[in-house]
C-alpha cells in the first residue's frame, strides 16, 4: 500500500497527486505513485451560516502561477500554520506539517492544485489576519490553524466568505458551521474502547480521569457511551494530574465493583496507577495516550485494551517522508498529508462550489494514511480505530479497524 489515500470504500475518495506548489519550493519532489481513481461524493445538506462576501469568481489580485493557462481557475488551498511561533518546537512542527502537505501535493499529481502558506503566528489575531490575506489571494479552502484559539479566530473569517476550514485542533468545541477538525479526538477513542469492552461482556465500568480539559472531554464521552451501551458506571474518580501518590484513587477503583476500568492517562502516571491496582485486576482500558512504546515494559498494563490506529498503519507514509526530506515526520504530519489529499480528491467540481458541506460530510467518509475517517455535521472527525492490546513484545490488534462506515450505518 503506498502512502497516498487508499481505495477501500465505494465512495471513499482515494487520492492521486500534484505538480505545482506556491511556496516552500526547493525540495526535490519524490517520484509520484500511480494515480488512483476518485469517486464522487453523494449530496447531503445541512444548515450553515450564509456568507456575506462569498468568493464567486476570479479576481485580478488572486495568486496565479505563470504556467496556469489564461481563463483557467487553479485550486487555491491556504495552509495556515504557526511558522513564526515563539516556540522552536512549534516552529519545527509547522515545518514538518508543511513538508507533509507538499508531499501530498506531489502525490496528488493534480497540476491545478496550488498551496498557499499563511502564518498562524503566535496569536489568534495573527491567525485571523493571515486567513484574510489567504482569502484575498483566492484561497477556496484553508487547512489549519493548529491551535484551538486560532481556529476560533479564523472561523468567522472563513464563514464570512463561505469557504470551508479543515482545522487541526483537537478541541471539538471550535468545530461546526463550516469548520471541520481533522485531528485525533479523545471522544472517538473512548467511544470505541468502551463499546468494544461492552461487546465482550463487560457490564460494570469505572473511569479514572484527570482534572484537566482533556479529562472533562473523556468523561463526557465515557458517560455518553456507557448510556448508549446500557452498562453500569460504578464510579468516576477524578484526580489532579500532578498528584504523585495515586494509591487512594487506585484503591477506590479496585473496590468499586467494576469489571473494566478506564484510565485516561499516559506515561508514568498511567504506569503508577496500574501498578497500584494489583493483580489480578479488572480489564484495563485506555485512550490513545497509551500508545507510548515505553509502556510495553509495564507488566501491570499487560492485557490492557486501548483504541488507536494500528502501529504499522502509517509505515509507508513515514518511509516516503524520510525519503523526501531526510528526517522523521512529526507525529501530526499525517493530518496535513490527509488534508491536502482530501482537497485534491474533491477538487474536480466547479470553482468556488467544490468544497461544500455536502462533499465534506460524505457519510461514507474517506480513507487516509492511518485509516478511514469522516466529518460530522458538528465539525468533529469520526475515525475507524483498532483495539490494541498491550503485551511485552508490542501492541497486538485484537479487533481490527473497520474498513468502511457502511456496516456501521446500516
């Protein structure tokens, strides 16, 4: 399987590739893969804020490359990332995401596709200003920003012009009304692992959750899925994320009468919590925070289940990225790749009318580097995740990721 979008759904948009880039040129494009046919999305409708100043046609100030024929409208794609952020780590991440976006451009092999980078900067105000510039240059759709406050600031700008935003924030509260979040979101992970556990006969659940914004979202998803699966919530135990002694929390979880315990934590605090539960303990459940390889050595977690893409899912993409840029891609690089590939797949329609809500919320979804995904009307992203089991020699798949949303919808 190559690193471009994989075919696998009747209406899944499998992506081919591209030739032109507006900025950040200077890298040698890797050899393109064979093109894969693109299937058209179905038509669905839902409400959206009416644009006050919609883009409806070519304007003289719109960016054009010299090789674009006169009278031909390119697919202008804004890529809004924190290139000048005060954090060196964030700037490096932004560059890695842009590299992945360019890789998708080359793989798409669509000469009409034009990437237009914009600087999210270090503040929501800068992000909004950059979005206005991109739109004034003709961007039909914008990928980014990375941070939730920037997404919130950019959202009214794109809505005012009737264009879609594919944001990279994990905060669901900033999505909806034309703003779609491609990120991995804890809600999907919690829903998947709780549902799977219930299907395997577990009926009494306890959740151990930190007092953080992340924990609040996990808790809401846990309660909703428990009600949906008709299982009993024995206890919800909250703790401060910096607490060094978790013995009381562990003791309360052990004595709660649960046959499955969700621990929404990663790293050393997860290891410490699991160790204090003792053996044997109820079935342990986790989120994507469990996917750290260092946890394989924690015997107390052995046999625990968590929801995430299979470890090898993006192996081909990683190899392609390393070959093109002589470096390891950042963890979020697949999001930028998938976003550009998705745009390429939906770019065949009429200019300024191709990235509609109907196209982006195709119920059959799309197939990306790490598996299938689809956007919901509220802007969230539902993903097809595998259930992995922690073992000393690696994470083993106990329930494969779905290859289609069709069976789920039927």
